[in-house]
C-alpha cells in the first residue's frame, strides 16, 4: 500500500481558511488533520471538516448524477452517467436560449464552497449568455456595502493585530461555533491582559470565554452603538484627530445626541450603566470590534454595521 501525505487548504465558506494535511492510501483519502505549521489552524480542525473522510466514504453519498425520465416529477430518480446528465443540461439550456434568449436563464452562485474552481460556473454563464445574474447577495451584502460606504473597501485588519488591543468586542459573534480557530488567539489576548466583551442577544457558549456579556434586545445594537457614541462625545472619549479626519462628524454627533443616554439604553434593552461601561471600554483602547454576520441580515442591518463603523 502506497501512503502519501499532501498539504491542502479547506474550501469551506469560513473565515478560518485552514491548512490541511491529508493522508492518502493508494490514492484514496484516509485521514485529514489540521496543519500544525499553519499559524491559524494550529494543528486542529473543526467538527465539520474533520468529518470529510467519513462523508467521502458514506453509503449515503451520491456517486452518480440522478435524472428523471422525461423530466417528470412524478417519476423516480435513476442514476445516470455524467455524459448523459451533461447532455440533458446542455439540451435544456440551449432550448431556453433559442426560445427566449439567454436572459431567461438565471444564474445564482452562492457560497458554501469557496474553492477557486467554483468561479468557472460564472465564466461559463457569461460566455453562454450573457445570462441573468443577481445584484448583491442574501448573506453579507448589506454589511459589505455599509463598510464600502464608510471606508471605501470591505476588508479587515490582520488577525494577529488583535494582540495589540486592550479591549476586544465580539459584537454579534459566536466564534466557538462559526470561527473556532479565532478562540485560541482570543484566549491568548485575554491572558495577556486584554478585556473581552460579548455583545449578543443570544446566550451561547462563547460567554464562558469573555469577561463581560451584554445582552441587548434583538435589533437593539443600533441604539446601543449610538448611545455609546453620545457618551463618548459627552465625556471627551472621542479622539481629537478623529474630529478633523473623519467626514460628517457633526451629523454623527447630532444623531447620537438626538436621544438621551437613558433613552438609548432603554431602546437597546440594557441598563444605562451597561451602556456607559461599553463607552468607557471603547475610550480605553486600542479597541477592536469583531462584527458577526447576523446583524446585517435584519431590517436596518446596514445601518447597524455603519453605527459600529462609526465607533
């Protein structure tokens, strides 16, 4: 039996972007481990990716295309060869294009897998059509557009820059579930003296790894952020350089001052002392805000992200 070790990269839609070490036996995947030399992966994998070899060999895994005779939904699926399935797809797409034009075909490409070969699908439908596509997306579009409006680009700082933070805010983020390789770095930062605060209406396991938990009402994040902004203006917690280098400071100050601190806290579903403590943490920086995915997916989600950007 020929055993071979290969290094690869996880293609899941996940911020960890892990390095993988795969063991192949006679060309078949037998085990998958985290790359111990990868600075983020640190030799361990999440529950999902560690199950790849078992899923690959599962008897429930589809191993051939399934088609219905005549395309009728009343008929059961049967296995087909890849060539047959491709011919069926090509004939259907060609018929639609000939009858109604390529714009009648909607191509929707989502995430899930972020392997680079997935871009071939977009290239195909561009050449075959151009076909109808989508504008924006249902996952991160509102938050990304918010940050483009604020910063000109939707991007993040280097992960290990967190080591320079005195305060770290996990705002709507549950790394123990959705960003597990961030956890060792957060533990390291906390051991070095950084204060970790979780802001989330849901009680989840990440609470056990932080110093403070704020539980705003669902959607109360906007009021919490604007209330913290008001406190920062009132207490001199806004950096003087920010006042001269940021656009629309007067408008932002007016928005934060449109309600009292007590009113903002009430709208957020928190006590006024909790809101003031958050503002104090923001003033006692450097402070890093790690923004979760959920806020942008609710009404006014883009505005919530912009309020965090302003902080």
